[in-house]
C-alpha cells in the first residue's frame, strides 16, 4: 500500500528496514527534482556522454584492425599487404585512433562509415538481405554509428578541442 501524498508534496524512499525501503512523505518546503530540471542536468552532460560513446566505439573499431594486423587478442594475423583484409585492418586502426582521440573526427567518421558500407555490401550482402542472416550486423551498426558522429560531431573529451583552446589562449 502506498502512502498518501500531501498537497504540493512528493513521496521518496528513505532508509530501509529489513531490506525494504521505507516511504517518506515530503512537504512543500523540501526540494524535489522536476523532470525539466533532470532534463537540463542530463543535457548539460550530453557532450561528455557523446565523447565517451565516441571513444568506446572507436576503440572497439580499432580492435578489429589490431586483430587483423597482429592476431591479437585472438586469431591469426592477415598476411602483409593482402587485399582487402590487411588494408581494412590498417584503416580500422588509423581511423579508430583518430576518432577515439577526437582528431578530424567528422572526416575520419565519414571515411569509416563509407568503409563499413562497402564492407557490408561487398562481403555480407551477397550472402542474404538481412544482416542477422549474413553476419553483417556489426558492419551496419558501425556504418550508422559513424554517420551519427559525422552529424553530431565528436562531443567532449577531444584532443582537437584541447589544441584549439591552448592555441587561442596563447594568441
């Protein structure tokens, strides 16, 4: 049974008794967070969240290249210069590193998105239309994630933004 909420008040869950939360009724004088306040706080951190997302995706993308080039953390390395796998590995490492660092993010993400579209249509699509059937879901996801980064930009936590800030401070 939930407690009655007083006029202008809110219910929060306080301390626990035997592992169960004890409801606490708050009056008008108590500070409660509205949805618009929560939205504002989240919006203020969206650039940081986008930056963290960019770094995570780019490092995962670069790991695909590392696996192709060096056979680490699993598998055998692709023979040096073998077309197209070795060159794809080089691009994955270079583009993934640029995107993770936040250097030329939009340009690198655009190239990476195109590379993943080519990989999907060249390597996976001939095996069937649906990505889950032809094994191309990673290529499709990377393609659209990188397109998202082209549209939104890198977010926070970028080397390029730090370089611009330090240059403008010096001038």
